[in-house]
C-alpha cells in the first residue's frame, strides 16, 4: 500500500503536474463563469512558474541533500561488500531495444566497477527491481548483464536483488539476501541527493553502511544562483522536492532512523 500511495500522491505533488492542474482548473472556472477563482488559479500558476524559473529553490534543496554525506576518505583497507542501488538504467527500453539504456545516474555503476577492481575480494551487489507502478514485469537488476561486461565486472561476482521497488525495500531485501554480519564493512553507492534517505533506511534495517555518494548535480554554493531557466528550475525543484517529501514520509512511516540522517560521529 505504501508503494502505491506514494506513487499516486507524487503524480499530484510533482511541481510540473501541479502547475498544469492549476491552469486547467483556472480555465474550467472561467468557462463556468467563476471568473474570480479562475483568475486566481491562473495567476497563481503563472507566479509560481516565474518563481521556479528565477529563484534557486530547487538548487538549494538539492545542495543541502548533496552536502549531507561527504566522500569517505580514507576507505577501510578491508571491504566485505559493495552495494549499488538501482535507478541508473531504463529496464523497459533496455529489454525492448536489446541495448542498455542508461539514465543520468550511471555513476552508480561506474563507481561499483572501479571499487570492484580496488577490492577484488568484496561481494558486489546491485539492488533494483521496478519502481513503476504499472510495470513490474521487467526488473532493472535482471537486464544489467551487458552493462556489467562492458564495465569489466565479472558477472559471477555480482549478486542481483531484483524485487525491491523503493529505497526501504532496497535496504530490507538486500539485508535479507546477504545476511551481513556485525563488524563487516559494506559500501553503499547511490546518488548524493539520495544518500540521506538511503542511509536512514539501511540503519533502520539494522545495517550500518559506509556512504559513498556519486552523481552530483551541483558543484557547491557557487553554482546556486538566480537566473531565468524554467526547465532547469523545474527539474531541480522536482528532484529536490521529491527527495525531501520522501525523507518526511519515510520518517513518519518509521522507515528511516531520523528525519534527516547525518554522518556517524567520528571515532576518536
């Protein structure tokens, strides 16, 4: 139920969709002579679009997320396993075309391949099924064979978890599959903006991991600036807002260990 409800609610909450809904309702109100309400809705949508195009709201949301967990330096000498969360391929296009179709988060796979060579004894795990509400017939982890070979990763080393549909299921299903032992060192690779929620889920599942953020969108505070770019502003707002709503929702449903998970205190 949680998975279905989250997908349905985001359809309405997604900023682009919300603007279209406001404009459509405004036009309907004008057609039925509810002119004051219609003008209010249309004016609100236009004002919101101008703010999205000019103010760095989405950039600030993303930067706060991306800066939460720093790069782990140095990494432990012994690593027992490396987990990469899915979301870097379009499994439906991949299966239909017979060629791997990557998304913008391909850095997750690239870093998995790089770390696999650095730690040749470590277990390799890719966790990702299908996050599509209507398409559960093709799982992301199941179509990654050609991509792994292209990256020089030995497929025999890779454990594929292909049933998870969201971050919470990434954590719990991977835990159940791998049965990590206390004291082991496991690296978790995912996009920097997604790392707080991911770490929170793994901690709630009783698994302490080493965060390894990749796939950054911003170079830092210098890249957060005012301008006029509606497409860019809408994309960053949608990405950042989706993650913040996810953090709040997951905490309310007790699927993370904190509202905004933070790095573990350094041991001295």
